């Protein structure tokens, strides 16, 4: 009998870890090739991990809710075929290669027996993976320092690379220390000094205890995705001073053009054309005109993004939101954008998105008009610096300037609202950008061929 090591597969260039949410198979169960063994979650995307071989599940090396690094051995499968991609396993495999890579990560192999991180980090309002916590504990990084490290991961999370880079720069007395208010050379704070910030962070968590619950009230526990969304929204408001600018756009030409071409387009392409790809095209053009809206912030640094990756907020049947990303949206024509939008929206509703398809966005669009709202003030999707909300298209009487004088006519009007990070986007840039998007929409060519 050969023993096969089932690895946590690579799920995208920007995905380094995943959380085990359910073991579909248990030790002793027989597994067919390509049959699902477990379900994992990366941020807001849930995926299944199939077995590439048939055999008997001998051992699972992680528990549910454990955070596992990509490439780690997660289970042992006993097969009758010759061993394929791994060596026979005679004992419980450890994470030796991972432990050799960074200090403190040997604790991961003992996840079932001992806690992965000190209790000192539990009071933080930010999410830290067990790997990050273990490295912080090993390097003597306290909660105050950890909370101030800028995260480059999804939703601003601190990744393994972030904390290793911080450790490296701290040891060499680099400028990163200046971003952390407490120098490394400063003496460690006493228990009394530590108590105050911890107490301040714990205060919001105690607030629900004073809420009165009546006999007819229903208590609903947040699901995993709702918790992630809640944390991300709070973090975004705490990180960025939000400002919102509004513009009303006349989209009559777009509405009439779509009515004219949608039948032939669907017959030819097998796809329905919606307004969303049109909005995305206008935003991509505006970003090229005003590229400083396509940035992120790292301490006192502004990182100007080369790629234009536009996320589109999509509502799930559960009521939660997810933001799939159209990569290099400026390089796609309207047909390509339509196919990408429809594909991502369909797979979002079916929970079939790949983890990497929600990563790497540089700007986000949310269509509040879907719910009949005429405008909204959306929260920035960190680490981006701006998000555009498009409202419902409504028929209104509007003043039109003609060469013969002003006239009042019934037009299709829509509000655009741009929320932006006032740390790096001033009112001039934010207002100019949303106006630029409106100009592209209003200048739509009714005779455009597609």
C-alpha cells in the first residue's frame, strides 16, 4: 500500500492560505478520484478540495477552522496504486519545510494540541492568521506594533511576507520603525501600561451585553461571510476619512442604444448586454485620464497601480455581498467586458468563484440602482481609495440646451456617487473623476456598432 500526501492546492497568485470549514470525508472513508475531501474558505470564497487519487482516507492533519498555508500536507490517503507525487508517510508529517522558512511556524504542526497564538492578540479588532500570530510571538512583537503594520493581503490583512518584512526592517532600524509609534529600542511596556489600550479595544466587544432582548426577539448569529464583511467595513471607516461627491448624468443615449442592440447582440453572442459593462468601460477610461484615483496607501507612501482591475459588487442569494474583479478592464472591448461581467455574476450567485477572482482590485463599482435606490454613499473597499455607486435610471424632465434655445424634455437620468479616501484624494480629484465618468456616459454614441 502506498500513502499519498494530499496538499492544500494553489488557488491563485495572491492566495497564500485558507481556512478549513468542513471535512466532507472522515478517516476510514473511501474516496474516489476527483471526489471532494474537504471544503475550504479564502476570504469570502468557499471552495472544495478534490482528491487526485482513489483510496482510503487514513488521517486528517488539521481540524475545522484551522488556517492552513498553500502547499501544506492536509491529509494522508492510502492507495493501492504506486505512489505518485509523494513519499510514503510512516508517521504524522510535520510542517518542517514551513518551519524552516520562517521562525515560529513549527507551532502549526501542533495545531490540534496547543494554541497557535498568545492570548494577548485576541483583543485586537483585526484578523490575524495563526501563522502571523506565531511569528509575532516568536519575534516579541506586541499588539500595538502588530495592529499598526500595514497589510498587503486581501481586505488589508497582514500576510506572512508583511510581518517578515517588518521584522527584517525593524532589526536593521529601517524607516518602517518610524511608522510604528514605539521604537524597537524602547523598553517593553509594563502590565499596567499595556492594560489601558487592551481595555479600550475590549470595550466595544462588551457593548452587546447591555442590549435588552425581549421574549419576542430573535437572536441571529452572523455567518462567516457576514463577520468578514462587518470587520472589513469597520476597518475601512477607521482607516480612511470618507468623502462622497455626487453627479447627475443624462444616459438617454445609452438607454436607447441598448434597447436598439440588445436583441441582435444576444442572438449573435449568446449573452445579454446590461448597463454594467458600459459603466465599467467609462470608469476605465476615466482612470486612464486621472490615474491618481487608481492608487493605494502604505503609511506615507502612495502606490500608483499600473493595472486597472475593476471590482463589481454583487449580491448573493444569502444577502451577503461579494466583489469579483475584472482584471485589466481597460484592455477589454465592450463584448469582452460583457462576457466577463456575465460570467462573474453567474458564478458569484452559484458560489463557484475562484479565490483569485476576488483579489487584486484597484477600483470598485456598486450598482445601488439594482435595489431601486437613486444614490448611495458606499464604503471604500480597502486597500483601494475610491468606490463608485451608480443609482437607478429614472425618467425626468430636464433642461436641454440647443442651438435654438433651452427646452424641457423627458430624459433618462442617473446619479453617480463617488466615495473616496480624503487622505490622498482631494475634492478636486474626486469631483473631477466622477464628472469625467459622467461625461463619458453622456457622450455615448447612439450609432456605435458592437
